[in-house]
C-alpha cells in the first residue's frame, strides 16, 4: 500500500472512533502512527520541493501568508524596498519573493508567497511549496482582507495539518534514550489527559522502547505526538486584515487582528511595530577594546541569544579563537564582568570580545 493510502485509512478510522477513556489508548497509537507516516511522506517529498531561490537573510524572517488577492504583494512593496507585481486577479504571485524591511536598525526579511488555499497541506495550489517556506519563518503574518476574514480559520487548519503550530509553546517534554531498562516516565505535574500506558504506546510507535521521559506539563496525546514528531514547527503569528480603506469606520485593531490598507498606507507604521515586537529581538552594542561602544550599528539578535550567537554573527573566526567576553548591561551583576560563550544577553547589553590571536 502506498503511504498516502495508509494515511487515508488511519484518518478515516480516527474520524469513526469516538474519544473516551476506553478508546484513549487506541486513538493515541493511531495518531502516533499517522504522525510517523506523515513524517515519512514529508521526507520523501521534501527532496522534490525545494524552497527555490530564497535564502534566509537579515536579522529575522517573516512570511506573508494568505488567500489570493488579499494584498500580500502590495504589502511587501509597501514595507520593503522591493517592487513586485500586484494584480486584481488571483494567483498573481507564482513564486516566493523577498525584500528587506528596515526598522529600528533591524533588517527584517519579508517573504511574499503565492496565495494559499484550502487543501494546501495536501498539495493543492502551490501548497507544499508555500508551507515549506513557512518553516523558514520566525514570524508569520497571516493575512486576509475585509471580505475574506473567514479564510483565516482555513489557513490555520492547513498549517496545523502540516505540523505547523502557531503561537504555542513547545511541549515541556524531554526524552533521554537508553539502551535498556524499558520506559520510565517521570512527570512533575498530575497528568489528567493521558495514561502512562498510552504514553508508552505512543513512544513505541515512534520506535522508542528504552528511555527516561520527563514531562512538565499536563500533556495531551496530540502534544506528546508533536513533541516526538520531527515535523513539528513552532512559530509565532500575527493577524492582519487588509483593505480597511473600503470600510466606513476606522479600525486599528479588533479581536487581536490589525486592520490596514497596504495600498492607501493606512496603519502601516503600526503593523511594522507589531512585526518588530513579535519577533522579540534584542540589540547588542559591540565595544572594541579600549574604545567606545558602537551605538550606531547594533547587532540584532533573538531574545535568549548568547555570546556564542554574537560571535557567530560577527564572524566564525571569533568563535574559533574565543577567549572571553566582557559585558556591561542588564545581563550581568558586575559591570564589565567576564563571561563565557553560554552567557545569555539582554536587550541593550554592551559586549567586548577577546580572542586568542589577532583576526
Ligand atoms: N482597496 C484596496 N485594494 C487593495 C489594497 N491592497 C491591495 N489591493 C488590491 O488587491 C488586489 C490584489 O493585490 P495583490 O497585492 O496582488 O494581492 P496578493 O495577495 O499578492 O495576491 P496573489 O499574489 O494572487 O496571492 C490588487 O488589485 C490590489 O490593487 C488595499 O489596501 N485596499
Ligand atoms: Mg501576490
């Protein structure tokens, strides 16, 4: 049987089975099996679908995702230095295009994608290709216009189907594989949604028979499978509704959605700020030894970044010849403190890196 057929069969069985205490274990195993098969299929197809042409660049990457004709390309043109084709007809954009939006010293890459439609996760339209770009993103801008707000739900469903989880924290699960001893489950919270037996069944489906499993949240079957599945991708998203110029009333934000007009340039500064904030970036100022910090050219990094990330961003050589770093700012108790590669930085920190030889 082909992979696709196996997947269909399991999906059908899942639809037919009601969820209750008696079927929990069975459903858990089925879902795990399904996740495994999808992973396999994805891997096979990934060889064919390449994210053509566009590489990650800048300090962070944002993807514009929405149905055809909602105004994605118009927004790309309005936010960046790029100029791409805008059309009144659907599917004007046939391949991904990227531009750079500069904001508060950060260079943010914006990728404009072809319109996504229902069934994308099964390959409809350019679904597979679009969804593979999504996996490059640090943030999604999920977009509709004032006439098509209901498409947002469809897009969310397609994202979910292809293993993309938006605005969710990663499951608090840690697995340490062993060579023998069976499965040992340690949970720091009471598990109300799953039994130990089901957890073991799911792990077995993923080929894990000997391991310590540490669970720090009241986990569900779905989240456990997500934690085990290589396919799962966690990304933040914000919601933007375009063509607000066609409404009589003025709206900036409603129900967590930002209203703009890409064409008439309404609320664009607001959406820029929202994108920047959602990316959760920090600025780090480099200070050459014995000189003043360079406040004009901050390094832009993700929150949680370490000295190692700073080195990598400047030049690989810094990592190779690293001796120590000195930090001034919020992340240290003593100003000018010496720290190592794993030291976590805070927004606004000043850093001097000392290397073993001149580079
Ligand atoms: N009234 C109004 N029309 C807009 C606005 N933004 C875009 N449009 C129009 O909407 C149509 C589609 O715009 P595009 O930017 O090509 O839309 P798209 O989402 O990139 O479409 P695809 O590439 O087909 O997925 C064009 O006719 C634009 O002129 C806006 O803010 N207000
Ligand atoms: Mg377009």
